[in-house]
C-alpha cells in the first residue's frame, strides 16, 4: 500500500476548540445496560461525562448513543446527548457521525465505560496535537506490569517507536522475546482515549475496515493499516474499565474508599 498523501500542515488555530464525544451503547454482550449502573450515587455515564468536562481546554462534552434510555439519563443530569445510528460497528464511526455537526478543531473520544479516567489524562492526550499541527491522531500509554498484564488479552499493549509513535497495538503478549531483555517504555499499556483532528476523524471513519482491525477487534489499527501515524503520550494515569459485573464491584469499592478519580 502506498502511504497516504500529506495533509495540510498549516498551524491552524492558536486556541483550538476541543470537544469530547463519549460513545455509549446500552447493548453490551458481556454487560448489557452498564452505562446506567450506579457508582457511588451517579450513573457511570454521568461520572465519565463530569470527569471529561473537568479537563482544561474542553469546549464541550456530548454523549453519542443509539439508545433512548441513555438519552433520558444524560438529559436528567443536564448533559448534552445526540442520538446516533444503531448500525455503527465501532466507537470511531459513532463519534464521527456526531463530529460532522460539531464546530470543533479537535475531537476527543473518551470511552463511556472508564469512570475513573482523570481529567489530566485528557489534557495530556490533547497537548501534542496542539503543539504539533502535523499530528493527526493521538492516544495514551501507561506503564505496563509485565508479570500481570503482558499475557492478558483484556489488556491492550502498544509498541512505540523511538519518536513516540505507535508501531502496533495488540491483545497478544507482544513482542515475542527471543532473549530476556528489558522492554522499558517501548511497550506500554494502552489507555483507550483518542484525540483526532476533526477533518482526519471524518476521513478515517470513511475508510474501509482492515484485516488487523477485525482480527484484534481494535479500531485504532485501521489508522495504522492505512498508513497513518498515532502519537502515544506517556501517562501515569491508568484506566479502570468496566467490562463485567465483577469490574463494576471493583470500581464501586474504589469509589467507596475515595480511590476513584
């Protein structure tokens, strides 16, 4: 595949408008209805919304959903919400539908099942795209616990080059280690938060799904397979995802102990 044509690298606005879009589905194979579960007196979607709104530099936050129950829940706490098509196969496609109607330069995709995401993590992810107009897409990587997480398929690993760009994302224990050498910061735990230039997000969503994207079930691989780069910013903030009822009980304990951001 030939590399994509260069994008316009003009400096753009000094103070870009940044919108957070939170894709949220009621139907989940492993945990239906999880956006509306209670965590310390708030629904999970409200917690994610309020954490996102607390990040500095954010112009607005909107939930993108295909379920009226989530629409009603978001409106109940005064949040902004948009009903989207139910046909989307990924969060990228869902937020792109919303982004078409937003007056924003940068779009932040915050996962709706990470109630502990720190506002500072959002700020860290945005910073490289503000500083360098050539960066089209960014994400976060946290220190990896090799003994616990390397072989865990539920922990996505990101391999990073010497310039801080992603080489590959995988659920597998990568890289293969023929010799016992320290991985250092070349392999990180991926934190599933993305920042896109709005124009690039719309292009990305229009591209066909790719073989590795479908094999790993990792939508960010679509960008890499089509020849685009993803900037990975190191962060100490680790995501706490709720994928199962067991995860929910863990998060509730964190909230009760005051250890959930």
